[in-house]
């Protein structure tokens, strides 16, 4: 079918109503509609945006940010520990969600990071399960040459990952073109272990981005039992109480420019896939959440559930930028800032050439010990702070479990910190100089101890929630970044980096002391767009919102399948994990259906 109009949906009943046609939402829609006897409706707040060149052509990272057609421009409240800074939280809007607008990195977490989910009380959520569903979601497509791919410039080679695993509809591959500078920087085998050429969600035959819309929706457009309504903004769930449990009977929404309320009814289940920033809002507007939050804005409490909007976790970063030496011939994404160059490279793309054939590939994952000379001291200090707060009963039981697992990660020297290399100017503090080429090394903290919240501030569904990640509330989150900055400077002054990088532009030579680095970090601090945990999969008594089958506690038929269910964050870009959550959620639902 699947695109429909309001009249095809309003007042009608469907077996499953999926709220959010993003990464996981389209996976669920595709998998559930494989059963021809089931009807599935997807409500997506954004446009379809299918076959849009701004999405499909690789290399245009961040170009959709700030454009309402493609994304939400959320903003945090002023951050207490970051000098009152407000951070921008862009998120994908439209079919495919953030998988249509992200930086296309495909990476998996450490094994034990996923096993920690099971240790927190979620039976079956372990690495074995993760691998199974990762393979079900994606398939690796080798580049045409059977030999290691050769740089088009001087014959430098890169090693490629040639795994036979993966049978899924999403295609993942290495980008066709890896610049010489990326290859040279791969030669660095310093202390941080785990440097590699990352996989991207790209189709090496069509040279386009792959995402949940191309993999799960477009191949199934002819299914009569799959319906998609775009520009359908979900307000709240319609519920009734049955034997002390809440049952969702449908979804209230508004559509396009219409002010009238619309209703889609659900015969079996409503599945929230609106993301870690919107799914909590929809539950709270439906009367499901912390009583004090709901009563403050006059929402009747239908189901008290204290974990809703809590346990918010994020990855944080700050971009460091150096200018390339003039004699380095490499092209970078900086060229696309110039309209004439952008036009030229759009033409080159049609020949499978130019910067659009490149990707974000230079990742190094490291333990705190590998770059920080004071790692043991920082860890001991954090242990002391946590144990003192546990004794004082300042943490709820679920957070105690999480922190103890995080401390174990540090003791095992897990790679929870990331150095991300990007051939582009990546800083929001000052504009780049026109005509110059840059290389950014972005220090990223993946094991952050700070915990935040996402809560409604109005019963008006068009008003954004209060986003408060509590950035840098734990000092170890700041101190780790300080030492990453110092380490990046050290390697930039060492070959092979020294051979290709000229002067540091950001933060610049004027920033030297710890105090100056801290002041700069608090100005430059940014999200990596990886917010998770706002509807955590944990035991209810430990702050959980969903059980191990992703069903909301106290309900008969409301599930959540997006990054909000992650109980404890992990050291990887989350795209692959969202695909796993979507695939596993579909199997859970179908298995439950067969058992009835």
C-alpha cells in the first residue's frame, strides 16, 4: 500500500499501531507485516523523504541539521556543571528517523557491555542474542576487489573486514574512497588499541546511504496490510483499565496542518518507537509516569511508574581541529561548504568519485588507562564518591547496580573512550576559514557516570519536554576529557599525524593549562546524539519502565522499542544496537502472538 491519508486511518482499527517510523519503527512494521493476517499502521510525524539526495548521497554529514523537513532541533536546559550551556540535540524526523540523518557509522559494543544488560535483570539480553539479531538486520557487502582496497592516490592500502556473517536487508560496507590521510593515520599504533577502518551504512554498488527506509520499507511497499501515515504527530495513548492493568486501545494524534484530533485504534498492541527523547513524553502525556511530574502540570495519573524519563545517559564530546598542511593533497568534506565545489562533487558522485564516496571511518577505542597517566587516581576517586553515596542512600537500587558494573568496566580496562577522526572542520565555536582543509579528532566519552532526565513541562503535546542530561555532574566525566585533549595534542605532534597536520585551530595554542582546557571544554561540550535510557529495561522496583519483553510495567499491550530501553549505555555508536532492538522486539511480539 503503504502510504495512506487521514481518512484511511482516523477511527479505524489495526492490529498494531507503531508510533514513530524511525529506525526501529520501520523494522517492526516490516517484520510484523510479514504475517499477512496482521494489519500494521505506522504513524510518523515527519515527511517520507524517500530518495532525497540530501539523505541518500554520503558525505553530507550534518547538512540536514537545523532543517525542519529532516529533523527535530531539540535543546537541553542550561547545564549547571557546564556554565549554563544549552546543548542542541538534533534528531532525525521523517521515515528512517536518525538512520536517515546520522553519520552512518556501524559499530558494535564490547561483549561485556551487552552482557551487563542481562546482569541487570534482563534474561536473554546478552551478547549471543545481540550477534544473532545484528546478523538478522544487516549484511556485509564486500567491495568489488577481492584484494585489500587501494587508495586512488598513491597505492596505500587499507585492511577490510570480510565477515561471512549477516543476512539482513540493511547493507553495510566500507566506503569506496578512503583518503590518504586516513590511511596514514591508521599507521599509528600507539597506546590506544582498537584503531580500525569503520563500517558504514552504505551500498557500495549504488553508492548511497542505506537506512531503515531503504532496507525495511521500500522493498515492502506493495503489502496491503502495511500502512504508513506521514506528518502524523502522536499526542498520547488512549487507554482503559482492566483488572488493575492498563490497556492501550489506540493513539490520539494530529495530522499535517489539521487542528482536529484524530484517532487510530489498536486491536492488539501499541508500540512506541519515537526515540529516547519523545517516547517518555508520550507515556507521560498518557498519564503514565512519576506522579509528581504529572500532577504538576495537571495530567491525571493512570499508572504510577517512577522510572519514566529517568536514567538518561549520553555520550559527550568536544571537537579538536587542525588545519592540513598545504602540501597534503587530500580532499576533505570541507569542500562541500563551497557551493561551486558542492556542485562539482555532486557531478563526481554520479561517476562514483569525489568526497561523497568517502565516509567517517577512523575510530580508535581506548581504555582510560591507555591515555591518562592518572587513570588509577580518577577511578579510585569515583569509587569513593559512589560508595559514599550508596552508604548515604542517595542512589536508587537500579543506579547502584549500574554504577557497580561501570566500575567493574573500568577495572577491566574496557575501551570506554573514543578518538574519532574526521576529515572535516568539526567545531561549533568558530567558523572555519573558507578554502582551507581540516582534520578533526573528536574525543568522546562513552562511559559517562552522569545521569539526567526527560520530563514533560506541559500537557500540550507540541511543547517539547525538559531535556536535562546533567552533563559533567560526575567529575570523572570532565577529567577523562581533559586527559583526552592532552593525549590528542601529544599524538598530533608525533608522526604520522605531524607529517600531515599543521597548526591546531581548535582549541588553539592559547589554551594550555588545565583551567584553560576546562574552560574551553565547557564551551565546546557537545552531545554525540546518543541519548539512551529514558525508559530503561530494568526490574520495576529498580527504576525500570519496561520488562525484558519490552512491555511497559502495569500494562497489557504497550511496548517500547527504541534507544530509550537501554538500561546501561555502551561504548559504541548506537545505530547497530537500535537495529538489534527493533529486530528482537518483532520476534518477541510474534512469539507471544503464537503462544496465545
